[in-house]
C-alpha cells in the first residue's frame, strides 16, 4: 500500500499511520478493494504530486466532498463513514 501512495501522490507514509478497511470491488465482481485513511501533515499536503493516473486533487471539507457532484459515488459513503475519526 505504501508503494501505491508513493506512486499516486509522491508521498512516503509509514504503514502504521494508515487505517484501512475492505469493501466489495466495483471493478471486479467478487473481489475485495481496500479504503485507507491517514492524517497528513501540512508539509505532506504541500508535497503532493499526482502520478500518471491522477487528474486533479484539492483539499476540501469532508462534507463538501461527500456532496460534490464529481465525487466517485461509492467513495462518498466510505468517506462519510471514515469521517467520524477526522472531525477534530
């Protein structure tokens, strides 16, 4: 997982800082995908650089993401569920 974070965002995040949970894959029937969260430090946010697959990113309040019309539908519920640990 830490390799994927580095490839996608240019960040090195220690595995101990990640919290994850499985969910049914939306790309492959019967497969499992994982949803990870982590608190990012200010310097890490400033260092984010998208890899070849990313199109756009920006920081926004969780509620704004959950209600955003361009948010990936199945991620809305996952983010809303995970938000309980990130509301301070």
